């Protein structure tokens, strides 16, 4: 499979990093060597993950192979979605406009805020006592 031509896209979300390869094919999605249904069990996350293919009407034209690291399942889904969108733009520059209009080419930069000293979490302070 390494000799086949593919389109590459890197996606990031929270602490997850997804390396996405699009191969010409029937539309199978493999994540870390397993089918998509086994890795991402929530149907809404799966649907959201495949949105770039739906927007560009290329659902049955590409096989998707993904290696994803770090974070949790929701972060994985967002990273894969962004990676697929970027790979589609590499495949055909005409996909850039519809993907951009649906907000699929913008990285979601929100990450967990770090804990500060003297606080219980990032912003939660211990309860104030007057006496």
C-alpha cells in the first residue's frame, strides 16, 4: 500500500495529532489499524468527522487511513476531521472554498488552560473565609 499515490493532511485538536492519508478507493476509513466504528463509537462524532467528505461530495471516492496520537476520542475526531479537510485541499484546490465556507479549514485552537499555583484548577480559587 505504500507504493500507491495518496494525499496527506495533518490535523490537530486539543492535544491530539492525526496524520491522514487519502487513497483513491471505495470510502473505507481505518484509524490506527482498526475500522472507524471500533475507534469512534459515538455516531455524532463519526458523522462530524466525515463532514469534509460530505461537503465536497467525495464520500465514495477516497479510502482514508489515519494514525492519531494523544488526547481522547473527541480530540481524535476533531483532529481527523481537520486532517481530512487539509488532505482534500491537497487533492484538489477547488475544494478549498466549500471547506472554508463550512469552517473546516480553521484549526480549533482551544486547549485546556493550565492550573495556576494557589488555585484548585485553572481559575477556581479556594473558598474565602473572613474569620
